[in-house]
């Protein structure tokens, strides 16, 4: 970027430096995770223990994409487990994600990723965000939740101050790569395909009580080309607002309890499941991919299986294909296995019985 002052320069406010913090995962666990996501280069536990992993932006980009393709964004533990708990402890997340091949929602996915990339040597900390529940374009009043989302801030390399937003726990409209922490209008990155773009802006809440110097937050915005009517240009929409203030484990434990246990939340009465996948060569070419685009996980185009309640959709570019609308719990179980590679035992299936999220069993 040509400008040098915050918030255009890609640094934290006051040019703060992120410290390196030890991971709660062992080098052996991190090595196993890298293998599970098919990272192109093999790193043993001994390699990682001596700091051999290059903490570059390029590697961060590849890891981001490999991780979201491998592991789903999902809340099935809220409905298909005995206690209906979303365990977001680092130990429980490693077991669920790496050992069982399952996923979590924003807190779980980003807490796991925070510890995983710390184990590679990256300097990273976490912040919080408010989801915009309105579908209206940027410029119209957003409808924010409380702090029920988690984001990551990463500074690649040993000592640099250049900072990137990362988020592997945002489901359908979240970023698929690091985004420079800058509201420069030119700071626009491609999402999962050329039909999706992300940018960062800053703006005050319309209901702010402060006059003169209102509270201004960072905002992640998304634009989906081809989803508007033919006589309209694609529009930007705020996905969430977030702050640079650091949040900690107990903050997320409290927010996780509220999100997973309170009635009437987005997750409380429905199954939410999102699984990314690599597009076929033909699908990518139809979206304008160059011949070598599919050669690297850094550039391959991505699609998404989205599940909301009983409806399973396959999203490629601007297109959406209805896969199935499950009528029973057994049909939904079969569809999760077929389209998401996700297995729920018959015993666990019983735990949803009688809840608002349940489908008929017959």
C-alpha cells in the first residue's frame, strides 16, 4: 500500500507488535494436523520443535484454504450429543477436528486454528466481532448481534508489523485467505472464486451514543457477483464488525455458553453445516480459471455445501443447486454422510429427538 498511516497501512493501531505465544498443542499434534490437511511439505515433530516451519504469508494462505476444505463449519454437537454442548477447549477441539474429522462453529474453529498456527511459530492473537444479521447492502443500517464471533490477527515472519485478518470459522460468507488489515479501497481480495470478493472498511454504529468521536469498528464486507438482478450492479454487504481489542479464553467460554444454550439464537433450533470443496477443472474453467489455477491450493477455486435445517445446497460461483431437502432425521443423517463426509451414529441421532431442531423420525 502506498499510504503509511493507520488504518490504511496494514498495521495494528499504534504499530503494536504481536508476541510469539507457545501453543497448547505439541509439535507432534501440529505435525499430524499438517498431514491431515495435506500440506504440500512434510514437517516432523522435530522439525517443528526447532522452528523449521517458514512463517510466511504464502504458507498462511495455503494453510487457511486447506483447513477450510478439510474440516466443516458445523454445530451438530449442539443437537446430536447427550449434553448438547459445544466443547471449545483446545483439547476437545483437537480430538473432534483432527482425530474425528469433524468441525465446530466460529469459536471452536478459530480457537483450534489459533493454537495450531501458534504451534507453527506464527505470531497471532484473537479478537471478537458482531455478526450483521441484516441482508441489506452496505450504507443501510446493519443489525448487529452481541460479540458472538471470533477473529484472528496474524503478523507473519519474525518481527514485521504487517497484520492480516484471518477467520476459518465464518461458514458461507467468510474469507478464504488472509486479508491485510487495511481499509484502503484497493485492498480487495478474491474469495472462494472470482464471483466472491472481500474487503475491510471502517464505520460507526448508527446507534452509537457518542457525539463528535463515535466508536468506529472494522468491518468485513463481502460481494457476490451474479446474485443481483441483471439490471443491478453487485453490492457490498457487511458480514460482521470487529475490534482490535484482544479477547481471551474466558471471554469465548462465556459467549459460547450464551450462543449454545440460549433459546432463540441462530444455532439453537437448526442444524448448520458448511463444507468447502475443490471445484472440478470444468467447473473452474466455467468461472474463468486459467489452465494453471488448479495446480496449487493457493489458487484453486472452491465451492461449498451449505446445510441449513433440512435443506442441502451445493454452491458453485453464483449458482446454487438444491441437493436434497431431508424429510426425516434418517434422511438428514444420510445426506450429511453423502454430501459432507460426516457421520452421525444412530445412538447420537437420538439426542435430537424432541428438540426444535429435530425432524420426524418416521
